[in-house]
């Protein structure tokens, strides 16, 4: 494992463990499986574990695993204040104390204002006393580093970055998002101020791995480097010295081992002109196929009417990145045959989902497009018959 420094010279593993995608078991998390994966990562040198208040069961699972294995003091926990739920100073304490309890700890190494998309959100927090609260928590040692996770445009990112003496920041960044969200301009702006940059969605929720178009997979497979799609995505990030930690939502031992191997080998500045040319070719092949830029982060959920927004978009994209039959088959299985209906036609266009979407997708419009493509009349009839038979 390789390490890069935080703002105060502490070593952070360049691979961080994203705890949003633990494998589910029943109504909760498969703790035994998660423990094996976390400990495999820890034993390989990973020392940064990222979770959040709204990731169902994640904080409690991480806390239990770290306590059971007696490694809390040997790792860094990053978690997040659900700023979108904050209405007063008391609420800040309420959520923070609950997080400490879930995590079975009395301090957080890296604490973030979660899912900031606009400078107005930061201003709202300041209005309810967040600056004094941060000062108190840092002085007491309950928070060691303060930062924010960001989904918005570059302009607002830089405004927030310049408004406070942050210890670190977290942004969505990958070779598809080089000029969107905070983008490369934001990453470089943070690094220029000496602010460590933690990367989320480095593989776009798996879109840059298993969901690549066939021609993009072929381009990568034929390259003499021999790197997997995941290795290309991670190495593109590690090539940039401005990147401090790259989070990966690992949920298999094989994924942990491959990503740890990449993080032990990749160096800043190791990309050649040929490597950059391959990335550009893959980007062109992806954009030629993609219908909706959904990462599957599920911030749009739950829909008040039960629409499975990310599930529908995933199947819609599969129609074009794989083939129409496969996309429609996936839709029938994962959306069409759920006990509670989850169809796009249930949408009442309230727009709640769009206010939470990090990608600023016009969800209501795209749901109509997706439904029309995924459920032509024969498929609609077939799904209805199957629902009656199976459910």
C-alpha cells in the first residue's frame, strides 16, 4: 500500500474503503462478509474508512467490526453530518452523538458536511451555528479534521473551498467527470491551497467496469498494458498528485485484493501519451452509448410513490451499453417483478428526486423516456402476466 499526506502530514492510504455498498443480508448488512472484506483491506494497509449517517446500517456495521478486531485506534474513520436535515444547532449535536454511538467511538478522524451542492447550503449551516460547533468539537478532540463532500458545479465548489479553512474535501471525480462537478479545476484548486482531496465514485458506481460498452471493453482488453477496466480508472486518478485518497465501495475479497494491488503499484505521473489516448477513446465509446448519467448512488431515493429510479436508469443504460433485450430482461427481473410496483408511470412529477440528484439529471423527463424504451406493449403485457403468476 502507498500513502499520501493529509494537511498535517499524517499518512493516508491512497485507497480508501467506501462503506456505502456493503452486501445486504435480509433487512440488514451481511456483517460476516463485510468483516472479511474490511480486514482483508486493513491487513493490506488500508487505513481510511468512509461512511455516512444516511447509509443504512453502514456506521453501525463499521463500528462493530473495528471494535471486534480492536483496530479503532489504528484506522481513520470518515463520516458525515446530514446537513440537509439540519434546522437548528440542537440537531447538529443530535446527529453527531448518534453517529458516535453507532461507530462505537468518542471521536471522528475526518468529518464532512454531507452532499453539499451549492454555497447556499453552507450559508444555511453557518446561520445555525456550524462554525462555533466545529470549533468546539475540534478543540475537544471529538473531530480531528473537518471537510465537506461535494456534488455541484465548479464555481460553487471553489466558493465554498475559499470560505473556510478546511482540512480536506471530497469530490466525485473520474475520467468521465473530468470537467463536470468540481472537476479537474476544483481538484487542482484544493491542492493549490494544501487541502487534501478524497475521491468518491472513481468508477462511476461500476459504470467504468462491468457496465462499459462492449467496444470499450474490447479497447481495454486489447491494450498491451493488461490492466482491467477498474485498474485503468484507479490508475488515471493515482496518476494525479493532487489526489490524496480514492474511495472504492468494495464488496468482494477479489475486488479488495485487486484494488489493493493497484494502490501498491500506481505512481503519480506514470501515465504515457498512449495511456491518455486510450482513456479518451474509451470516453468516446461510453458517451456514444449512454442514455442517462446515473451512478446508482440512490440519493434520489426513496421515491414517495415507490418508483425505482436508479434501477430503471440502470436497465435503460444497459439497453444501449449491452443490448436492448438484456436491458429489458434486467428491467423485468429487478423492477417489473418486485412485490410493490416500482414503475416510472407511478411518478407524480413532484420533483423531490431532482433536488437530491448529484448529477443534476432531469429525472422526470428521463423516466418517461426510459419507460417508453423498456416497456413496449409486448413487454408490458408479458410483465403484467408474470406479475399475476409469480406475485
